[in-house]
């Protein structure tokens, strides 16, 4: 059934097929959020009634209205709840979160409706349903799985209890995110305390609350350069204590309640743990598979990390400090080794990465490799002056493929990390009309300061490329249904298309294309690029052991019904990092992934690297910027999105079974 007959009933919205139909984000208000939420739920209820009252069970009468509901809610998010991540008015952000809670709870409740389940199950038993193929068949199978995972096959009293617990989890997850977004703290220092820091960094800091002080906030552009370059070990320790204790008082209790509720949900289903329950939908399938994955890496990484620590310890002792290297020393001595062994000064490197030039380089590369064209849209109706809107067109036929926003600097109340958000999913109606997807990168990069443009640290360049991988995944999807669009692959594969993009940031021939000095316009010296790329695997063991530590504490709190204390888990597992736990700190209340969709799934970042690095061999074995390979990657991985199992996508693209060799070589332990 065509879009107009379902998804826009009662809402007044029109399918995005051109710039003129883009949503005006400046129109978001307390009133508009209330109206949007009410209209979306009303339209959704009408669609549900269409399904349950349909006289005949067909794909058109049963499944297409469910697709329309999914699109309705997905696009409502972009027009309403998304404002919680970006809006400058705290009251609007609060209202947007309230809207998200209402819409999420309403959507969640659909899987508990007996009449809706009965309708879908009745359709599944028809000859037409048995004859379905391809994406339609997958849509039916996944819908039935959703009902099963909601507890439709359990006794009604058990299902009712699960529904209440899941509703409460929605409340906890949103409260957790709110506390992170609104949290404020700072380390106040004097100019003397900032000796050894670049002048541009000092000038970027806001004034502190006390006369003559400057404030190091908890924003990445403030925190990370200080850890990297400040010789003041005492202040690095103080900053670490603050940074690793964000939202402890507010989010600590929420985290504990969420973990307990998740275990109770898993127990109601008869599963051994929340991790066991959640991994049914992922590539790993079982917590045991993740444990084996980690066990295959930790011994070799730990041995390599001992050598990395020894080099840091020698520098620590030479600086006159006694005792062991601590976690707040890692980035500082990593930077020192970069400078002393490789001759890489982060400030010198950043001078060649003004943000505008990085974005230009990113665009030139991906346009060439993937057959695309981008254009900055001058009038954006965006939520903030920092947000720029771009359109994406196919280079061959100039057809409009997508829109995306880039909102890259920190500000009060804004989402505090880096991520890509789908605002409108790419879908295709039965009449062939394709809804043009809209997405957004939110990041917190180094701000312009003292007459200088935004100069990115190399790791920030990597972040921009990484997040743009998600944008491409969302923008190029050719999935018909919302369920398989907007990077809707298995959650432990979804990072692979982003991690493959990071490789370009470490290639001398690629960096030489766009890295230009912000003052002179001179290209980055080949010799500096060589030194930078030679240092790619510097302290890679320590870095990845920390990633494993984060994945392991996530698994530990979710892989048992006898819920452990998360702080005790964190303290115990700190040994994985090879650094002692800093007394008085508790990072899990600020670990947004735990209540942001990656619960029992943070392992997916490292897991997905296996596939990302393996897929990149198709480029590196031939031509790192091959448009032939790029177009095949676009067709085989990005366009199908979630319509095919990720493992099958990889096999189709590589023409062979996946291998972990490129991943192990990347870690230096092959």
C-alpha cells in the first residue's frame, strides 16, 4: 500500500523527496512537541486498528500498516525527541525527552497487544505468507521474533510483568542520558598551572568561577589535550578523578536499578542472563562466543602491554616521579613517546588539520570512491548555527540520495560524545517512491579560538571519518522497510562500516591529499605523515585492553541473574587495563553505552573490527581509493543494510569466508 495511505495519516507530514520538504528544526517548541507526540500516537492507533480489523489477512492489510507505524515513529523522533540532543533551551530538551519516553513506551506496548500478535500470527499461517521471499519474508520473520522476545509465548501474567519492567527500563535509560547531557563540572586552574600547554588551548578555555582561574570542563576538547600534554601529574590525577566520576550520584542508582530489571526480564524468559537474552539478535549469538573472542586476544595484548608500560615507566622515573605508571599517565607518556621516538607533536599535526579542510578531504575521498556528490545547503532551518546541512546525490545520474547535518562543536546541554543519528529512514513504497533519508553527525571537536580555525587532533580526524561511515550507511540504504534501514544491521556489526573508514586516516597517500597548514596552505610534509602513520600501533595493546575492559564490565554486570555490584566489577576488572583502579572513581555511571543500546553489546566495537579490517583488505590489496571496490562495497554492504544477515553480506563482498588475520595484524599480534 502506498505511503499516503498509512504513514502520514493524522500527522500532516509529507514524505521527504526534496529539499523543500525538509523539516524545519527551528520550529520545535514545547507546544509542537506535545502536538507531535499526540498526533503520532493517534495516527499509530488508527493504523493498529486497521490491522486488527482487516477482514482478510494479507501482506497489504497486515504487514504494511506495521511498516507505516515504524516509519511514523522513526520520523517523529527526528522532528521531536531528537531535540533533546541538540536544542539550546533546557525546557525544550526536557520536553523532547518526555516526548521520547511517551513514544518509546507506546511503541514498546505494541508487542504486548494480543490482538496485534494474533493478526500477524494468523497472517503467518496463510499460503501468501508461506510464499514470501526476500525482504518481505525477513520482515515477517523479524516481526514474529519481536513478539516472541516481548513474551507473547509466555503466560499472560509473566508477559504483563515483563511489559512493566520494560516500561520502567525506558524511563531509566532516558533519565540516565539526561543526567549525562546536563552534567556540569570543571577543574579550575591558573595560567601557571597550564605551563607546557599550547597557547591556543589556553585561550580556548572559559573563565573559572574564581578570579584569575580558567575552567577545564568535562568536554573532550578540554579534557583530552590536558591529559595528552600537561606535565602537571597532580592536575592530571585531579582531572581524571572528576572525569571518571561524572554523574555518579544521579546515575549510579539508575544503573543498578536497570541491571537488576534486565536480569529479572531475562529470568522471566528462562534465560541465564540479560546477555544471553539480548544476543539472540546479534552475530555473536552467545556470551560464550564473546568470552572466547576476548580470551583469544587478552594474553598476547597483555604481554605487549607490559613492554609499553615499561617504556612509560622509564619516562616517569626520569621525570622524578616514584611508583607505578597510573591511568592518568597513559595519554601523557603516549604523547611524549610520539614526540621523542617518532617526532610527532600533536599540536604540529593539528596545524595541518583545520576542520574545513578535513571535511573537504573526507568529501573528496568518499565522493570518488563511492560515486557520490555532496553540496552544502545554505538555508538549513537547522537547530543551531553550528549545524550545516548537505545533500547527497549519485554521481552517475544526479539523483537525490540523502541529506545529512554536521554539528561538530560542544555547547551546553548538547549530546556530549560523537555519534550519528537517523532522522528520516530510507524506505521504498510499493509504488517505488523512495523516502530520502536524513541523518546527523553530532560531535564535540576542538573549537575555533583566538582567531584560529578549529584545528583537529589526529584522533578527532579519525572520529570524523568514523562517524561519516554511519552517515553513508544511513544515506545509501536501499532497504524497503524501516526495520532494515538506518544502519539496522546486527548491533555487533553496525560499527564495521565506520571502522573501515578509519583506515584512510592512517594512509600517507590519503592524508597527503587534504592535510594543509591552516596559515600557509602548505601540504603536510610527507616525512611528518610517515612519522604519524608509523606510530599507528604505538601502545595499541594498552588501548585495546581498555576497550576489552569496557566490554568486559558491560558483560559482567549483564551475564548473570545474581546481579553483582557494578563498582566492584569495575574495580576487579581494572586489572585488564594493567592500571590500578583510581580510588573514589566510578566510570560506569557515565558509560552512556550501557543504557544507550549497547548493553551486553559494547564488545561489538572490537568484534566489528574483525569484519571492518577484513573488508578493508579488498581496498588495500588493490588500491586503497579504488572506485571499483568502493562501488562494490556500496552495493554489497551499504545499500542492502539490514535486509541480509551481516555475515552473508561480508561473504558476498569479499567472495570468501571472513578472516581475522587483518584484524590481528592491525593489533600487532598476528
